[in-house]
C-alpha cells in the first residue's frame, strides 16, 4: 500500500474561505518542501477545475469527499467515513476534533491534533438549540479522547493548553503554538492610508460576533469624523446585510481579498465578550490579514492572544463593552489612522506572528519530533 508522508485531514471545504485562505496555501507549501501530501477534505459543491489544477501543480494528492449535512449525525458519519479513507501515513495532520479522532481510530499513523478552536464550547455558545447544546456537551468526550491519544498537538493561541491541563490528566507529548497563518507575499503592506476613514467587515459573521457593540463603536466614531463602512461578503455568508451601517456590500473570493484591504483604514472583528472560555482559542484569520496589509484592527477584549499582540505593536483597539472604553477606543483609532508609522507596526506584528512560512517551519519541526518516536 502507498504510504504518504503527511495525510492532511479536514472537514472544511477548500473551496470556501477557511479552506482557500488557510488549508490550500499550507498543503501546497508542505508539498513544496518535498513531502508526499494527501489532502482529504469535505466539499459542499463540485470542486472547480482551478482548484484541482492548483493542487495538481503543487504535487498534492486530493481526496474530496461529499459534505452531506451539518447535523450531529452528519458529524458522526464523517468521523467513520474518514476512518476508512485515511491511508497509511508517517503523520496524520488532523485539523480539528472529528478528523483527529478519525485519524486515531484508523491506526494508520501518529496523529497531530491541530486544535483550531475550543470547538464544543464555541458551538454550545453559538447555538440556540437546547438539544444541540446537549449533544455538544457530550462531544467533549471527543476532546478528552484526542488529548489522551494524539501524539502531537498544535494550537492557535498560548491559552489553550492551560485549559486542557485543567480538564484532562493527559495531554499530547509534543505541543506547539502556530497562530493563524497569512501568505505575506499575497497580503502586501500598503503604507498609505486612504484619505477618507473607511471601515471594513471581512468574511462571515455569526452569533459569535458582537455586531451590536461593533455598530455602537462605529456610530460614535462617525460622530467624530465622516466614515464609510463596507462588508466584503463571501458567497457562503448567511444573510444579505449585517446591520452595522454598511453602505457598500460586495462579494469577493478569498483570492481577491488581498487586493482590497489596503483601500480601507481599519478592520472590524469584534466577538462577544460573554462567549466564555472559547475566546481563549479564537484567532480569526481576517484580523491577521488586515494587519499584514498594514491596517489596524478593532477587536474585543480576551480574544486569543490579541490583547498582548496589539499592545506590543500598538496596532489596534480593544473593546470591553463599557461606554468609557468605547469613547477612548474611537479616539485611539483616529490617532492610529493618522500616524504614518501605524501601517509599518501592523505589518511588523503580522511578520512576527502570522507569516505562513514560519508556520510551515514549525509544523515541519513538529513532524520530525513525532517521527522520531
């Protein structure tokens, strides 16, 4: 039987935002380093020839599976399907909880559990269904299983391992932190701010985001200066409006996003402060893309490691929901926008923490450690 160096397993679609912005560049880079890579993903629509060609040119073997349903039973069926599909590999790089459990159950290689979020906690907060909340609470058994059986673990933030250490006795032996990755060659620094103050919402926004607080912030900002608000809406986004005062809504693919961020003054990505422990693991890619383009961001307090990152580089505003903070934050943002050094500091933050090549290097080092067992 053919054996892969890396089987990269995900339930995400590489035809949509996360897949095209994160997974596709990563597996292409891994293949470019000389590894034999098999990508297994779930696709909601028929994969495009462009995507097929891109993976073929990068040397990645792609096994697309059909995504049938979002229900709990659908997740269970995907777990067992993946268990059968994963082939013998030196490393099974499993993106999120269900792929990790599938990889472990397959027995076809040591599993790197790529923890993309505190998935069960985040979903429990986001859903309004009491039945789904009960199912998701049970899903923490998957988290416990993965902690005990995975050989390696990567997290997006420094705050995840302490959470797991409190919950479970055993954690994977090899652990690294790889924040969300941005292709810095695509998302280039735009050193000059637009003349008019322009805010941009990028990507999808669900109940996890605090659009009410976001609107309060931009409403107050508009009382200080003229402001234009836009939403770059992906095709998979639910709803046709956000209701935050946006006057410009337009559809973009992930590949087009890098071309327009520099046309705006700052990015908005404010999650709900009451989302609990799941905030510790959150690291929205859209924030890193704004920073890579040289644009400050407005986020909520306690979002992943951003409290520390933004303070280190003076690269954004952190909202805590109080009126005083909102007023001070608006004034702080205007000062950032008028400071010609702000784009340089934002880019420096992205280069230190979010560069795709750095992330790939960390994964390659982890693969070697795991293979040495």
